[in-house]
């Protein structure tokens, strides 16, 4: 991606005559997909590109981004530009990807009305980007003319794990073999007309500096009813849409190579076809759909199907990773009437069951250690099915310190001294006043008063430290320490036991 500065003729003129203030724009050129655009000057406080994202790591982290994901997005996932309008609470994102749609359409302007309609309606019916959590409330074409031509105008809501992530407005097209999306995102609020206007301001500067000729493309093929990945029925129906009167061939081949079958159908005048498939026996199969019509390249889709009449059918939508966070969510969908039990072993013991078709378990994995998650499914007449996962919870230094602090106790002084022995070995947190320091062999013993009234101190404890503390007599401190015992001291004609702590850290 090349970044260049452009001064327009109008800008030069206003600089010469000095009659009006001039605001230059930042222009970006993207050679990969042959386009350019400009950002209005003074609007976007941060503009992140592939060339500078590493230098802006601190800013991106402060905005909640994980730099590993940012790197992958810029280097592998088609992200080209991020621009942050912090004043108005929105961000502009430009992506261009060579996805399946880009390969099938290459240039939407060169396709017929039916193909453009399919692309548009795939947004509103949930078949495009629906699995990623996008819900499009509108999708309409707009022809910007010139080299720009058609872009799909959309508004959407992005939801993940049942939680709304953000709303946004997009402009999307397919050209030069890329799916190109200009996306104005509004985290934490609804999209307004002002946000759409800000997107249109950028869109008016967008231009294609190179337009590639459309190569020979595969025949259109959209599968509307896919083969099941798992099934305990030996029959299923595959449905799809292609060009009118095209021939659809479905081949079914056992992965063991011992069984095979072939089915054909002709698409009707609207391009729709339907093929009923019967699997010969229990096993794993490769199902290949090929559509052909004279004058067009063949198009093919391939699927894997596992058939077992006694298997419980289930799909896992969220499973534990190798590295665990403070909470771990396991989600999926099973057949009706299936009992799903989750058994967790490790730092915590967790067992829970449900018979809901859509099941979800949330496990507290805040404790450090190795975890095993065993999901057991059972249903009368079917074989028991098990999913097993393992993961490790490792605390960061910050998390470990936070957990340490949360576990510290601070009973009243009277209770501390009355139950002195039972408190040995436990972690405490107290605030007090430094009264005295005595140095011994390699350590320092500090006298701390936990309370003060006027010039009088009381409720004394001892604090042992391996290093000297940078505090002065009379200064108030807050310490975390482990109770190691008591020191017996004389108090007039009596002796008293004073609690003693080993210092962990000061706050």
C-alpha cells in the first residue's frame, strides 16, 4: 500500500489568492486492488496502515485491540486502513479480500441483474456474513458513476455470543477480483445519519485507478441446502441454484474407496435444482456437486458427510482453547432429548447437566492450572458421544497480584490477637503507622501501629522485611504480609504477644 500526498488544483488556487482557508486531505493508494481514496483533514486523529501499525501498538492496545490479531488482519486478512474519529466516536475501516464471492463474480458491474440481486439479498437473508454475526437491516445498490460504478449500501448490527459488538454502515462492491468494503463503525451506540454522511464523504473520493478485464469465470453455483456434516439418516436432499438448464451432477464416494454413487438433475428455468441422495451404508463420504453448461466453466463444491445411524448429532459452536481466560464458555447444539453433561477436572471440580437443544456452560477458570473438559452426550437408542478438550490457565503478573490482593484478610485487632495461632500462614492486609525499625542479621524488623488517636498509637504489630523500606517514622503505610507467628514482649509487669508478619509488598 502506497501513501501519497495530493494537492488539488483548487487548493493551489486558494493558496495563491489567499481568500479562503484551505484544508488538505490525506490520499491513500492501494495497488493490490487498484483503488484510491482520501480522508478529510483534521477529522481522524489516528490513521493506521500496514506500514505504521507496529509503531502505533500502544494506541491500538489502549483501544482494546490485541496486537496479534491486528498483525494477522493487516498481513493476512485483507485489512488496509483503520482511521479513528475519536471526537465523534466512530472509526473507518477499509478491507479488500479475495474471498469466494470475489472469485465467482470478479466484477459485479459486469454481471447480470440476477447475479447482482443474489449478492444483494444474500446480505439481508443472512446467508452472507451471517455466521460471523452480521445482521443487515438494509442493502441497496447505488451507482456512483465514473470508474467507481456500483456499491452496495448497507446498515448492520454485529453480534457475537449474544452480545452486540457494534453497529455500522458499509459500502461494498466486488471489482478486480476483490471484495472491497468501506465500513464506518460506531461502537457503543446506534448508527446515525451523520455517520452515514461521514462515510459518504470518503466514498466521494474513492476511485478505481485500474480496472482489470473479467477473466473466464466458473458457472454460478449457490448451494441453498447443503449436505449434513453428520447424520443418522441415510437420505438427504441437496438443493442449489445455477444457470437455467444447467446440468447438476452429485457424486458420492466413500473415503474407504469401496462404495460410490452418482446423481444428476437439470436446473429449471429459474436455475433451481434439487437432488435426493441415499447413502449406501454407515461410513464417511465425500460429496461433490458439479454444475455444467455449454459455454461456461464448470463450478464445483465439495463436502464431507459422516453417516452413523446410532450417532448423536451435535455441533460445537464454542470450545475451550489451549490457553484459557478467567471464564471459559462451551456452547453447542444437539438433537432434542439429548442429555448433555459437562465434567471439568483441574483446579476446580465442575459437573453440570442440561437437556436443552442449545446448550451452554460457563466455567470459572480463574484459578491457575491445567483443566480437562469432558462433554458427555446420551440419548436412549443412540451411542454415547464424548467431546474432550484440555487447556491451561496461566496468570499474568498483574492477574496474580490482583488475586493475591483479593485473598488478603484484615480482621479486627482484638480478633487477630485472640485467635493468633489459627491465623498463622494466612495473608493479611493492614494500614498502619511506622514507629520503629530494628536491623538484624540480613533483615529489618519494623514496628507498626494499626491505629492512632491524637499522638497515641496502639494495636501494634511487627513487620519483617528482607530489604529496607523507603519510609520514615510516623509515615502511614499499607502492607500485605503473611502471619508467621507472634513475638512475646514485656509490657510493664506483664508480657504480651505481638503479631508478626513477613512482608510481601507495600501498596
